[in-house]
């Protein structure tokens, strides 16, 4: 594991001798960075106005607005295994800063869409699995594109059950797919690691893996695809804008994959029901956060499940950070983020409530919130101060 000092030195080296010709005018030497550890230590690189105090939105490897400057944030504990993993991810997160300045925005209700995402829909999962299968085939590029376009069209039909979903997919696929493509190019150029399809899921990981796979296909077929992505098209938009004949999905075993995914979803649903039953066994606490303004979330994507009805089930780490009011922090426990109703649901635990301040302090959950109103013995909500 890299130390904070080692991680900072790696980014300094990269910015002194950045790789060029990765994507249009993307230049790592121009990207502001915040490199941080689990304590209060943060080192800023190339930042015009670094804050004195640690920002509350340092919660992940991403791009964040820090003192008015879009900044690539790099948590060493999470992404600092070694130089071979850290440097490509630095290029990935730096590219998100580039996107902020050069990509036409795709507006999406991010967390509302996440809570309605079809995590437990067998047909949707089948289409995503088949995308990965096609990219792994030893086929011509044209044949791959034909199958990918057919699958993309069908997948979009499965996303029509909630208005937020299509733009969510378009945003995530474009932003994370292109950044993952940059990451793979860097890994190949610096360390000789040939891009390969990693583990592909139907949800969060799909955008990274399938998105990058489409970028590599476009490299071979569409000269201006990067400019089109910057102008506002998602990767599937570009794909579906190409002429293609509908592919025969029986060639890639659609029915067999659907049957397998139906069984997987039944098992997952049973697991989800078990988690919900366990959460409710001794009663629950509900903390409403409607109307609080800016909030930040931190979570582990691989232990997150959208229930498809406006709720997200988290099975490990989850944080809800409200800069004006405080934070809810959970570790190794089940929590439901009811995005549609704007409330957090956790196990019924001992609380301290006095003068509008709600506190919980256990090994698995820490809560300290101000301006809280008690609605019932196990139901609280944050209210705007008078």
C-alpha cells in the first residue's frame, strides 16, 4: 500500500511528464488533485485555492468541486495499492475533471435513478450479460457492433419504467465508460497491460466495462466519436446512430441466459427479503432528510442493491453527509436509503436527543445531526432552522 507521500510523488511525476494523445486536448499537467488519507491529511496539487479545512465531500475517487475548482480526488487507502493501479486511476479521475470543462452536460436525477434501477429484473440483467459476452467474442468489429446495437435498443426499452433512468444510463455510460477507456490506455502504455473485459455486472460496473469496450470498437470504426461524445451523445447514442441490421440473439443463447438470470434474481430477491426482515425484526429508526439542500453519499457499489421502487439497500458501508446539519455513517450493517421519500432507515438503536441534536454512537453506526425534529419515538426529521 502506498503512503500519502508516495502517492503525491507519483502524481507529481505524471504531471511533469504526462501521456499525450489520449483524448483530444486532455492534459494531466493541468488537472488539480486532492490526495488524501483516512486522517485529516490532504495534499493539493495544481489547485489555485486549497481550503484550510478538510472538505466534507472527500468521500471517494472522483471529481469534486473544492473551493470553486473542479478537482480530482484520490483516496490513497482505496486506490493506492501500488503505482501500477494508482497512476491509471489518477488519469481516470483527472479525466472526470476534463469532462466537467469539455463535455456537454447530460442532466440526470442521479440517486433517484439509482433507486429505480432494474437490479432485480432478469431480462435487463440478461441483456447486460449478453453485452459482455459479445465483447468477449472473437468476431469482426461490424458483427460486434450489430449485436451491441440490438442489445442496446432492447435494454433501453427495459429502462422505460421510470423517467430518470435513460439519462442516468446515458450519463454514467458516457462519463465512466470514456474515463475507463482512458484508464485502460494508460495501463497499456505505461505497464504493457492489454485491455481486457473485467467482471461485468448489470449495474454500476456495466457502465465502466461495457462503456470502455464500446470506446475501443469506435476507435476502429468512427473517426469523430470523441467529438460526438463531448458534444452530448452517450456511447449508446453513437452506437444506435449507426446503420445496423437487428441481430439474432439466439446465436448468443438469449433464452438460456434469461433462464439463468431468472434463477439468479429469485435468489437475490430472497436475500434482499432476508435483509429487510432482519432490519425490521427489532423495529427501525427513520431519519428524514427532505429539504436539507446539498447532500453527499458514500457507499460500496458491489454491496448496494436497488429495490427498483425508490429505495436502495446498502449492506456494508454507507454515509449520508449533509454539510449544514451533520452526517450519518454506517459500517457493516444494513441500511435503506429511501430516496423517493428522502429518509434513511436503520435498526432501532439507542439514541440521544436533546435541543434538536440527534446522536447515535455504536460500533456500526455514528450519527450526529442538528436541527432535528422528533416526530415519534423512532422517527426523526431535519428541519430548516427558523
